[in-house]
């Protein structure tokens, strides 16, 4: 992503995550290589405001909801107002154990992401 605007950076373990106009890029710090899709080079619909990562997922706050990358299943999922967000523009994310908090343009949403009955 050299030469393009970068709006958010986070890391967890050996992976550095970068979000900008080109979408999400992932860099393996140990091997010093950029990762290929699905982790890296993922296009996001809209501006990225914040990235948060833990050992199981990457969360991406955007002007069009939230994108979650499941590190173990290696798949992306989009969450929006239909999924329970109170606003579609998500500015910040707080990882809080089994919950994720989303700061949106219409207020705060708490999401029980580690629900054993979830099938996403």
C-alpha cells in the first residue's frame, strides 16, 4: 500500500493489518511478506475508520457498517443495520471479551459476537 492513503493500522500476533483506499492489506511480520487473499487485498465498500484484531478475527469499521474477517475460517462477513447496528457509519470498535462495541453515527451498539449459536 505504498503511495496510497492509509486510515487505520492494527496488529495481533505476527500479522499487521492496514486499511486504506485500496481496502485491507495484511502483512506477516515474521516472514516479512504481504499476504494474499482472502486475508490481504480485500476490497471494502467505503472509507475505513478503524481496525481491531484479536487471535480469532479482524474487525473493520467503515462508512458502510462493519466487516469481520474470521481468521480460522478465512472468510469475510459484512454487518449492517439489518444485523442490529443502530447506525450504518461505524467510527470505532472496542473488543470486550465475548462482546464487541461499535460507535456509530446513531449511537452505540453492543454485539455478542462469541455466541455459541452463531453460524456465521
